[in-house]
């Protein structure tokens, strides 16, 4: 049984004047511990699809199953990391990372200790009593990652979490996220516009058509690349070859929509 199963998902947005079909016939199985990226031109519904996977949106047709149970009934098993960190500015970093545990009734002395251990793992030991305004953008995103992982979600959804960062910080955070997700064997779904990022972090890349969003192609990243960390993967000779393949596929999709 797949960890996450998307079955014939359709979604549309409605106004008084018209109905716009955003997603059409999306079907995909994601295995436990797998890292899958959604990549496609603007308007292909990537973020809408992620919202459906999280249970925030209900599709007009089709279902999403997490370990065989419909997602609307198991949203507690989903972790969602966004482009912005959305830390509460009036709370300390320690209080921020404990919010999920307290909201879901999972707070104990043991989970508190685990949260502080995770904070140290991401290089933020000693900032527990700091406020978000005292940290850099990259540090805040690391705190956001800890907050997401403290509740031990079955699957992690990443909506362009590195796009607002400078290149050096982005690379360091990619590496950190990759190591942590492998260590804790998390199933992950990433939405990104960055082809390099998709290749460096993923086991599979799902390319989407736009208007409406639908699966155009699924590219499996070769084992010799996907077993490497993002930084190491970019230096592998096969990386450039795969980049060219994905780039050409991406260009085809954009031309079809122009």
C-alpha cells in the first residue's frame, strides 16, 4: 500500500461569471520515504494540489488517501512548510516550535525535549529564548522546519520553502532538509519552479501541464544522483544531462501554453 495515493483528482474555482478548471485527472502513488517534486509552468495548479494533499482544500472529484485513509480524516498526519516561516513574532523560538504539539494535544516533557534536540540539530541551539525578529531569514526557516517536524508527521509538504532565501542560504537549507528527512525517513512532496532543486532533492519529478493542471510526465531521478545529498548531486556528471532533459520537457510545456 502506498503512503500517499492521489486518485482521479479534479478541482475548479468558481466565480459568478465562470468556472475555471484548475486540476484534471491527477493520479499518483507516493511510497513511504519517497521524495517527489511537482514542477510546471505558472498556472498549472501546483500549490492548489498541495493544498488538497494537506486537507485544506477538498477536490470537486477524486480522493487523496494517506496510508489508505481519506486525507480529510487524517490531516493530523500532514506537515506543511511554506515559503514564509509564519512564526508568531510575539513568541520566542521555543514557544513557536511547541505550538503544533500543544495545539494537537501531543505536548509532553519528552516531546518538549525532542523539539529542543531538533532545534540543536538544525544549528539553532542557544536561540530558544530569542524572538523571530532576532534571527535571519534562513534561521527562521530552520525554526519553521523544526516546528513542522515536532509533531512527527507521516508526510511533509513543502511549498517553495527556499525561494525567498539567497542562493547560499538556500543551498545550505536544502542540504539540511535532505539530511533530516532521510534521517527520520519522511515521505515528502515539494512544489518548486527550480529545476535544479527538483533534481537535487527528488526521487521522482512530476511535470505538470497548465490550464488545467494535469500530469504530463514523470521522470525518475537516476539512483547515482538521488542517493547523494543536494550539494553532491549537483557535482555529479549525470546531473547536467538530466537537467537538459527536464529543461526541454519544461520548455515544451511552456510553449504549449503560450
